[in-house]
C-alpha cells in the first residue's frame, strides 16, 4: 500500500465498491475488461454529481484486492473504490431521516444504472468469464486491502492481434485504403493485407503485461490525485502537419466535440516540468503503469 492509498481508505467512512471478477485465460480479454471498466467509472461520477450535488465522490485510480490474495491467483477479483463525503463548506442542514432515505434511493439507482451499462456491453463484458457489481459499503466491511498489481489473465497466442487500439487503427487504415482504391480493385484487398500482417506478426517481446492504452494513461493522469494533469502534454499525429503537441487538460475525448482527435493518433505523453516522455506508443514504453518493454528506462 502506498501512503496515498492508505490515507484514501482512512479518509472516508462510506464507499461505493465496484467489484470486478474475471476467471478467463486470455490477457487481452482480462486486461481489456478491467481497463474498459476503469474508463467507464467517469460515467458513474458524473451521474452521482447530477443526482446528489452535495456529495463529494472521490475515486482511487487503481484496483484494490484482499490482502490475503496470492500474487499467483488466477481467479481474479478486485475492487475499485469511490469514497463518499459531503462537500466541504456545505451550508445545508443535517439530513432528516426522509432526506437520508431519498439520498440512498438515488445512490442505489445510480449504481443499478451503472451495473446495467457495464453488463450490457457485449464487446467487453462476457458473463461466461467475468462479472461486476456496485454496492454501498462501510469502511469496516472492506477488511484488509492492498493494491492489485497483477495483469488479469495470461498471455495467449493472438492476444496482441486483438488489442483494442490496434483494431481501431486497422479499421481506420482499411477505410482509407477503400476510399483511395480504384474501382477495379478487389474489395477484399485491404482485408487480405490485414490477414498477411497478422500472419507475419513478430514474436511478442519479453515483457510481462499488456501495454496500457492511451485512454488508460489519460484517465490515470486526470484522476490520480498524486499527479498534476496540468504538467502533461499529449503528442499526436496530425494528418497534414505531422507531429503536434497539446496540453492534456485541453484534450477532448468526446467524439461529438469539434476538436476531437482519435486516440489511435496519440504518439506519446510528456511531462512539461522535466521533458520526460512517460508513455511512447512506438517504443511500447510506459512509466505511468509500468507496462511495456522498457518502462524502467525513461528518457
């Protein structure tokens, strides 16, 4: 446990506990499931703020696990925790019993909605190999916890071929190939090219753990209280101007935003304060989560 995570657990008396379980084998599916679940937690925070504006929810940007769980355990179970408290400086009167019942009903409704959103996504949630639930608990109910540093699942042949961002990039490239192809070009050209690329895929580098995506890095920097998002820059590929940089705080993640840039164009993340590149797509290097092939050798 880090000092920050210990203080987090000691600060709040009430938590939302998001229980995640995975009993499959594939590292791509296990890591994909928990990574996507982490990224979706922002929806729950937004919904809580809308339903209960006087409540202060704070999520810890890492997964917890029971202290007695072995590092070699292959039936994976962990918890994401959101601490709940009243906003500081709130001038509202203490809640009556009826107010408390209303607040609890709103909380439970938000949790049920979140569960439905997660379990209803067929791309990432497979009830045959995974499960999740969200509940309201007291600190005493959590027991002894530690941070979970395991990669969920084991590497199997083909895992790299199903990397979420690689798929997105392949689809983008296939679409561009189709748009620029001649009318007499066989429609299966781009698909054949993709299959050839997969067939000649080089051996997986000798590192443990799936390389974390740019979306994971953005969420971690934005929500980890020990990191200053204002100190980070996003390096990305502009279709016409080449490599460009933008402050992470101004990065738009919603596709409906006019300034939206697909995340597969992100090349690296860099700290302003010392110029160190903390995540590099090309070199598969990540010092934010410690994934990748050379995470111990930052620039």
